C-alpha cells in the first residue's frame, strides 16, 4: 500500500465550456450561468439575523429544559398546538416510567438554532441541544396564528426530537 504522499497525481485543468453529464448518484455543482439542480434555501434576511431567531432561541431553550425534566411541561402549553402538547406530554410520561440515571450532569442548553422561513407566517427551526455531554437534535415548526382575542402569536404546530 502506498501512502497518500507517494501517489502520483496528474494535474487536471477543468474546462467549464463543455457540458458533462453527472454519473448516476452524483449531483452536479452549480456553475455560473447554470441553474442549480437542487433548490437552495433563500435567506430572506440578508444580515443573517432573522427577527424570529432570538424568540426561537428562547423557545428552544425552554423546550429542551422540558425535555430533560428541568422545567414542567405545562409551562409550554400556551405556545403549543393542543395535539403537539399532547404528544409531548405523552412521550414525557412514558419516559418518566423508565428508570433514570442518577447524576447531576450539566443543565441542558441550546448551542445552535437555524431558522428557515417557509413563508411569511411559517418558520421551521432546527436546533442542537447539549445535555450531559451528548448532542441531540430538536426541530419545531412555528406558525403565526390569530388567537380568539385577535392577537397574532407564534405557535408550535410540530415537534420532533432525537
């Protein structure tokens, strides 16, 4: 076996003038003047700091505290759709019956939040939480809904965590 430094590699200069079909299973990169093959998420806020990002970060932090047992689930009820709250409550109840490891590990925290606007009234948020030295993913869908009083507020309509 030869090491990587011992391999003889002939330099190849790419030609962008000719059209080359990709091999099966490969996705071509977009080149200038060509449309990308896959849709690329459009950043609606050029600064990269969406106004919903701060609120989403606070919501996600409260949510991971509920998921880890540091906070009561009923505190999340006003910000969740009834079916999502029931899903959360049922899953936490099932987990409460399982034996838990003892130990006073570090408090759960959100270390990254990514906001993708589906449209002006719907956002999908992905976050990474760290708890007891392990990373886990949390994803929520927030929709801007009108309450019975006529107030508009963001409400969690979907929740997935692993």
